[in-house]
C-alpha cells in the first residue's frame, strides 16, 4: 500500500472543487487516510517548497500558496502516486489531458488547482510536513 500527499490549492478551494476532487479520487479506488484545511503562512509555504528555492517562480508560488486556505490530504492505495498524477494531469493545464483535474479547473501553470507528490521519497517528506502519525488513519 502506497501513500501520497494531495493538496487542493487556494484557487481550487476558492472555486469550491473540493467535493469533485474527492469524488474523482474515490471513483478511482483511492482512499483518503487523512484530510484537513489549512492556511499556510509565507514561511510555511517556503518551507514546503524549499526544493524550488533557487527557481525563478519560487516567490510567486509561495505568495500564491499562502494567499488563502488549501486542503491537504494523505491518499492511500495501490500505485497511488501514479494514479493521483494521472487524475491531476500535466502541470500546465494547456497540456493536460481532457477530463483531468487541471484541464477542468486550472487557470494557469501556477494556479493549477492541485498538487501531488511525484515520488515515494517526496511523498514521505510532504506527508510529514502536514500530518503526524496520529492524524493518518
């Protein structure tokens, strides 16, 4: 059984797509092991995205991620990292496949509605950033 982190970003929360995102997860056989709504501070967003610190988009990304509440989830299932990434679609919604979350709901490459871990090591870090062991069921 694999776990991954999923985030409905501030633009997705504002668009009220949380129920639809969860429906797509559950329809695909993905189980939600933990969920909560948070509002990241700028410093918390910088800590989460520290891997991108040297990238030109770091400041605007962390500004965006701290601009409003988001919903963080631990997803669980067989091959869940790959399944979640397929459901999300390409980072750039213009390149995302029809029927993916980003194609349906994202406004731009930065405001792309959702985030998902890209590898088991990344998932472990990202899950532990938002959840302790007692919060995951």
